[in-house]
């Protein structure tokens, strides 16, 4: 249902819409020429002065035009923005790329890559694995006399496979013994607990067995660390954007993405339900995020998982919010198919 707008709100709407298109300051002359208005240029100028006094638009020192402030964009989104239906092409890409047969980690990677490829923005996916990850199967497969393939499968069906280069040949007796120790420490138990048990076992071993167990330990520990890190795609998009080339503040955003703990904690706090959340610039509480906006949405409650899109403040909210919603819904649907409620 359309919301009736006052003249001032209609002028703000036109300013924000034009700004979102090209990012340039908007002149009163351009607004006065819009057919949606039937007022004089003087009336438009006076109204823009009022909007500026209210903190909804501002005048960059390099231009006589006006650009919306964070407060102005927020009012536009909350009261004036009409979401666009998801395009058929985007719907098809989501269905093609995010299929329910994919393990959780690969599904998360596909979602992040898809979002950044479709939008040119930075995609952020919460860590694929929650605490309490379990090992379902572990194996060591001989490739050559001194090279082995480590294969570990967790409860989500994600597979870790790493080639182990050994300092010396591994005979069948040693291989069989180490494989028995690995299964005793890890199979059908929690990954982190298994690592601790395996480390204790390694201390009591010697020679080739100890070296091989320590090699496995290194791979298991690295994978456990990586699986609990957020996935971030498209950082290079910031480097390529025209805004980045002329805005030193966006370089701080890039640095924050390299050390994202604060950003991830923020997104964890705001994604409290299955509805999209928009964070505009300074609303985040981080100075580094002042020139960008973030669209985020939770797609699973237990464990808490979310998906987010970070881009310039003038991103196309009308089309990108529905895209994030669609991806979150698809991820939720696929995970529920993999892990149906009892």
C-alpha cells in the first residue's frame, strides 16, 4: 500500500533516488524539472534548505548540489523504498548454484561467490562450522611410498582431503598402526576433542609414527581453524570501485575486512530473526564503515548463521535486499533438507 508523502518527503525521495543512480550531488533545478512535482524552483530550493536543516541532506563543499545523509537514506528506506521483484536471471542462478546436495562449507562458498558475482559488492558469510563439529570417518590412503592422502568426513558431509608428504617411506605396518590410532582418537567424536586426544597419543609415540601423527595433527588443526572463520568474497571489488579511488575512508573498510572480528560480532548481534537488516554507514558504530552500507540476514538459528552484502552507501537497495533475502531463504531450505527436524 502506497504511503502518502509530504512535499518535503517527495523531494527527499527524488534526491535519494537520483543519488543512488550516479552518486553525484543533486541540484534543485534537476528536482524542479521532475514531473512528479508541480512547484517552482524557488519552492524546491526552500524545501531543500529545510531538509538540510533537518540533517537529511547536505551540501558537499565542492558542489552547489545536495547529497543525502545517512539519516536521509534511512528515512527513504524505511518509508519510501519499494522493493523490486527478484529478476528471473537471479532466481535461476540461485537455484542453479545453491543446490541441496552440496556440503555446508561448499554451499556457503557458493553463496558468497554468487552474491559478489551478481552484485559487484563484498559478500560475507558467517563461519561454515559451529562448535561441536564431529568426525564421521577418517582414512589414510597410500599414494606412493612417502606420500599419503588424508581423508576426513564430518557430520555435514564436508570432506577434508590433504596430501601428506612424509620425510621417509611409510611401511604398511606403520600406516596401519597410525590409522588405528587416528580412528581411536577421532572417529564419531568431536573434532576439537579428537585433536587433543591425538596430540596426547603423539607424545607417547616415536619415530615414523610420531612424525606422521604430527603431520595429520597439523592438517586437522588448520582445517578446524579455517572452518570457524567467516568467508569474505569480493574485497577486490572495493579496489575497483570509483568511490575507492577517491575516498581514503574506503581503504579503512578494506583493512577492516582483513581483520573482521568487530564486523562479524556486529552482524551476529543484528541478525536476530529471518528478516533482512540494513546498516547504513555510521549506524554501525564503526568509523571505518561510515562510507558503506551492509544488508544482512540470518538464514539459520541453531547454529546462528548469517549472510551479508557490503557495498557503497548508494547501492541499489530495492534490488539487493530481495537478493539477500532469496539467498538466505535458499540456504535455509537446503540446510533443513540436509538436517530435517526430528
